[in-house]
């Protein structure tokens, strides 16, 4: 056996997911026998850590070293040039939700830089960007993986890809795609026990850290719409954008221009009667409310919003902030292939990113 091959890794973003990924990368790198993983670039919004000769950065101390010795953040074209000049095959790990970085993916991929990322914006942006990303990867001989862009570490995207690539026909995709919405509706419209007011439920979810800093970023439904856009495209629908199909916005019209999240939370109780009437309607039908997304492949119908479910339905029995995604296909018949579990959180999202790293390493010669 010869010496281990070497792979250069560049990481952008070290927030909730990024910091968890660095911890996993440090463990992962030590476990590799046939591959030597070398971190050569680390960047956050405040700066970057790298050297012109691509000297290894100690993974365990990379963040503290960046704080002490980091330099100004290079531009995206400068970053592309730097990474393209790496002495070994290079993988960019984008742990941000940056739209500008996502739009630059084709630049990286055409230069032979493979990408793994949980960033939804690249794959749910314009359909032309989607096409450009994968054509750029092909022309650059690079790879792009984004398992954690839907369902955190759950094997949603890899499962769908395998269904399609092995010739199965997906007829319907349905599920709860947001950990935030799962928590909110499990609390607001429970299968048993006491339910609280909508505004109190949203406030509690924010205090517990289940929502974005501004809950309106969850309640507008865009996060779910982005995930459906990604899955629909992978299943074969040329969905133009998350704005091209119906998405139920749970922010009252009167509060969509509130100054900040605190102002929004303080006024939300004035509109509790609207959600209360929806819950009462479900209760009269002996059902519960859930916020779901669905894709009907035959009719090309995509939608996001509240729906009523029997209390025994798998979607109704979710706990906490769990997600559930069901694939209805020709091969699986009446019973869908269902994946259920934690669909949010830094550790599980980073796990999906690390899993993608393993996939890329397995394909690199």
C-alpha cells in the first residue's frame, strides 16, 4: 500500500452548522486511513484563514486561529482562483445560507472545485441557476452534493435520487418539511392534551430556539417552499422558483411590515382568533392541523399550507420538531416509502454534510 492520497478542504461558514461540521471533520480526518484530509482555507463573515502555500490548518484550533490571525475576506473571484490553485483535489464546504455564494457555485465547479453544502438557495433559486450548477460540474469534472439542504441529516435527497436513477416513478411527495412548523402545530393542535393560543405557541417556540431569530422567516412558508422546489426538480419537474406555486403565509397581512420580531410577537395575539377558527374547524371534523408540503407529479401541482389529518395519520403523530417525508412511487404502491426523524439542528445537519464529504471522497480517484 502506497502513501495516502491528499485532499484539500475549504470551509466557508462557522455558525451553528459550520462549527458542528468542524468538530465532525476533525474526528473524520483522524479516522481516514487511505486519505489525508488537509484544511487549507476557513472563512467566516469576519475574515479568512489561509496561506499562499496552502499550509495545513489545524482543524481543532482553526476557529481560534482565525480569530487571532485571520486576514480580510477575499472576494468570491479571488477565492475561486485561490482554491483552483490548490496542490491537490479540492472540496469546498459551504455551510452558509448566502445567496451570493450560492450564485457563484458554477464558477467554482467549472474550475474543478467540488462542492458540498446545506445551502438551499443554490438549488431552489432560479431554474437557470439549477441547470448551470450541474452543467458546470460536468464540464469541470467536479461534484456537487447537498443532502442537508432538505431534512438536515435525514437521507431525503439521496433516497429520491436513487428512486429516480433506478427507474422507479415517483407519483407524489408529501410531508412536514420544517422543524419549526412541526413543533408549532404539534403544540397548537395536539392529538391529545391541552392546546394553547397561537401567539403563545409562537412566542414559546422562539424562546426555546425552535424558530429563526425572526419567526416570520418560518411563518411565511418560504423555507418549506424552497425544500419542495429542490425535491420537485430532482423528481423531474422544472419548477421555476419557490414563488411559482401556492404557499400559505401564516403572517397576518397587518403584521407583515412590523419593524422587528419583538414588535411582531407583541402584536400577534390580536389575530389569534383567525388560527383558533382553523383549529376549531379541524376539531369539529375530529382532526388536527398540520403545515405540510406536497407535490403531485401527474398534475404537476405543488402546494404548501395547512391541512387537516386524522389523529392516527403518521403526519399527525410527529413529536417535537421532527420531520416526515413520504415518497409515493409505482414500485412502493399504496404504502409510501417514509423517512422520519430530526429535520433540524446543528449536529444532524452537519452530519449530512459530513456524509456528503464521504460520498465525494469515495468517487474521487
